[in-house]
C-alpha cells in the first residue's frame, strides 16, 4: 500500500545564483565550473562555484558591520525560521528613497507573533538582470521602532538596508544595537502582503560575514 502525503505549498523568495547575477559594484562576480562530468570514466557530475557571501538573497552576520560581531556560523538559526509579515510598499511614495517610520506605522501589525520577522516589498517587479543604484533603503527609526515591539529580523528586497553610498550605515547600526538579524535581496514578485511562515536559514560558513540563503514563505 502506497501512502501519499499532501505536500505543503511554499513560495520561493530567493534569487537563483547564476552567471551574470548582478552584484554590489566592485564585489566578486559569481562563477561556476564543472570539475567532473559523467562519462565512460566517471559516474558523477561535480561542480564548484565562487561568489561573494553577499550574492543574491543573503543573510548578513553581525560580523559584516561589527568587527566584534558574531560570524554567520554562530548566529542562532531559529531567528530565520518562524512567523513573519510581508509589508507591500511597491506602490508607496518614498522620501529620499527610504522607508520611513510614518509610512510603516499604519501597515505593520504589532499584536501578532509575526511581528518577530518583518519583510519589506518595494519592487513591483524585481530587477533580476540589472543592478539598481537607487534601491530603497530602510530608515534606522523604523528598525528602532520594530525592535521596541519585539521584532527580531528585518528583511528587504533591496541589496542593503542602507543606501549604496552610505558610510555611516545607520540602519545596520540600529540592527547592531538591537541584536536583530537581516535578510537582503529577497524577491516578492506576485507575493501579496500578509502573514507567512518564513524558512530562510543561512549556510553554516565558519567565521564569515554573510551567507546566501534559500528563502521560502509558507502561507499561514
């Protein structure tokens, strides 16, 4: 007798790692190559790849913005798994290309477990093939406000919480002060606002500052 299980439905909100994936200007480009190929002498395919730890959808470790911070291998994995809420700002008008507190206060539900993880959607269609120099950042006041209400993780579809030209990293430093986690480079095409279960653990890369992730949402 064969038992059939109902498979849960997941929404993949991560970028595929691939040749020519846009990366932060000046950072390491993605490269992949075949090491072994199946033929009459070899029974398997084996490949290798190289890339920046911040390629595509990734989790910043505290060590990325704090020389004394935890490496990604040391960050508790449970912070990347659990209830979350997606906030759709793809039709919003931004001041200084930044998500500010006034914009968020009426949209975020503070009274549910999903406040622990808040993910911001700013693109109607994610720029898969091109680098966006004018991506939307997150004002540090939003992070402080979320932290005061129990938020543990903030995620964005931008490649960084801070503006590309920022030298002070105000948003990252607010994360540091509040001991929160970061996901960047998420993809929310066709994902409506609402509550989900997030599953996005980083790789256990010993001593490193970030890790690519396979980020998934499960509708609740």
